[in-house]
């Protein structure tokens, strides 16, 4: 898989990231870690890994990490996989195969044979509601709109002209993929418990931002039709 780059956004993951990178060492693909220059602890935790490309973010935020990562990916394919180890790399081969004739492949915790050891009732209900709304307004046909375990063609994701620098990018990617008429599919995936640390998502604040993003993108869709 030399034509695949793992894009690993990291934010205060000094405990989990080295363990996860050791797991990834058995996989033959490029690895790119994107983090903030202030995150000295995480940077120091991976300084002994020789085959890792480190990108220092120009702007803060999860969305910014992904966008700046996309700009630096040189391989034909990319995969977003989080630094906490919750996204199991065993699905990458299947996702790569499915991506040969698609632009993007989304992993889903809510398809048959999928699941999560890291979900809670708040994130579960929120994801179900946002997925329902995304399917209703954009006909996405996705069951897990907030899960950013994605494999895709690099040139395809660059067509999306992503704007959001925070967690709103989670819904921006599938919605803009639909609006741009990209081909995508989802496969079941089991989410593991994070290796260490705590989630960076604020359920109330980020949930509100995600809702506003869906509404804004729908409004833009209506304007573009007119």
C-alpha cells in the first residue's frame, strides 16, 4: 500500500499515539501526523519514529489538521485514522479495495457487523440524529455521518474545497461529496476503545456547530439550484 497515506490528526495524544504507531508499523503505507506546534508532549513522544512525516498545523482545529494534511498528501489514496487508536487498521485493505471504483469509502459503526466500544448514549443519539438529518436533506444514504474513518482518492477530496477548521468538517466531507456527485460507499467497522486520554469533542458545543453546518450547507444547496 505504498500508494496510501495515513493522515493522523493528533491533539494531546502523547500516551496513545506511540502505541498506535507501533501497531501501524506492520502495515506498508506512508504515515503523516498532523498536530499543533504547542503540543510539545505529543511531538516528543514520536520523535524516535523514523518513517513518520510530521506536519505542524498553521491553524488550530480538527478540520484544519485534515485540510492541511490533504494539501501535503502525495499518494493516490489517503485514509483519515485518529491518533487515539480507536479506528482499527484491519479494515484498510477492504476499504482500499472498495475505493478502486469509488471516490470515498466511509466506515460505519452502525451497519450490521459494525459497532463501538467507545460510544456513549450522548454520542450515539447525536450521531443517529445528524445522520437522519443528513440523509433527509441530502440523500446521503450513510448510517454514521460523524465518523471520519475514511479512505479516498486524494484528487477527489481536494475537489471538495473544504472550509471548516473544526469538527464541522465531519459532516462537510460527506455532504459536499454528495453535492459534487462523487461516488462513495460505506462498510461496517468496529470502533475500539481509545488507547488513552479523553475525547476532544464537546457534545453540546460541537453538536450545535455541526447542526448549523448542516443547515448552512442545505441553504447553499438551495441557493445553487436557484
